[in-house]
C-alpha cells in the first residue's frame, strides 16, 4: 500500500481492476471507468472522485488526477487536468448548488471534494456558478458535523475559496456580495490587546478575499486594500501589499503605506492615480 494516502486509485471503486475478482483478471491493467485512462501506478495516483472524498459516488471527473513519485509522502502534483464538456459543467453546477452548510467528515489528505468542484469551476470561468457560490457565502464558516470522527471539519476553507471564486468569475460587479469578508473575524486590537495568529481561525477567509481584490478596480477596492494592509495577520497584509503593487506600482504602494500609518499628511485619490498609470501603458 502507498504511504502517500489511502485515497488512491488502488482502492477506488472506479478502478476497473477492482471490479474483477477472478484469478484470470488479476493481471488486468488498472484503468479509470469515468476518466477512461490507464493508471500505471494506482497506489500512487489520486483524484477527488475516490470514495474517501466522494461518498455520494458522483460519476463525472472532478478536478485533476494527481501523482506522487514517492519522494515525499502526501506531496501530489497534477498529472492530468479535468476534461471540459457541457455535461461535466452541468453536473459540477448541480453538485455546487447541493453543497450543505454542515460538512460531513472527510479524509484529510488531498483537496476536499467540494473545493475541487469550486477550483474546477474557476478553471472553466463558469458564470453559472455565481448563484451557487453566493449560497455558500451564506454558510456559517464554523459549522461542523456533530459526528464523532477524527476527520471532522468545518466550512472555513469552502467559504474562503468561494469568496475568491466569486471575485475571479464575477469581477468588480460581484464586490458588494463579498467585500465584508475582507474583515470577517478580524480581532479588535485597540489598546494593548495581544494577537496570536494560530487562534485567528477566519484569517484564511480574509486572505482569500484580499486575493479576490486583484480582480476588482475602483475607489472601493483601494479602500478595502488599505483596510487589509492593517490586518493583524501577516499573510493577509502580504497579499494586500502584492495586490496594491500590481495596481499602483511599488513607489505609490510605499506612499499608500505611509498614508495609512499616519506618516504622510498628503491624501491622494490613489485609484485615479492608478487609472492614469494604466492609460499611459495603453
């Protein structure tokens, strides 16, 4: 058995070799019944359709196929990307719209099934996913199953990815629907309050929301980036700086940082500056 994870093709119900029990079939080459591919190393090959992630037995390819060369346990690289067909897109939309608020327990290695669905819809830039993504944003990120399971999880990662997906697919027009996630769970650090990143469970949602700001423009985007630049979590601040640099350039970014930290008395319309900068490039 592979030590790269038991959610491999070798133990999957879609592995055609596992459908045959007789001795004469024991040498049959492993292949995937839903992706129609041969699998040279089934115990080192993985995808989200495995029953550990897909107990409802969704029978369309969800996400890429990953491989592990055995060098590092649980390190997986993309071997084959998902196909793209109208039927597959329809099924992914259907799965997205049926995602429940309370997540079932799921095997902890590999990407969670619902997140692979969202990643695939991002890759397809499928605009029909917008209503389903908006529905996910209504979830309580901390909701979790009452079942006693070592694989119990929450919806934090799902909501975080849905925020970025909505921004990626919907652009600036979607901003009003998710901009409040830029500050979700952000602690009030007034006075001498201490901050410990390990206890900031919702920081990952703010992180993905800031990543989503890369797909937006306008004064409201600049305002939100300024807020994110003052986030107590370092990774959120780093992504805010990167997004800001993309929009106004490194020199203007430095000026913005001075402005928000009270080191500059000069106030500028930074988004107007960015627009002028973009016009010159054009």
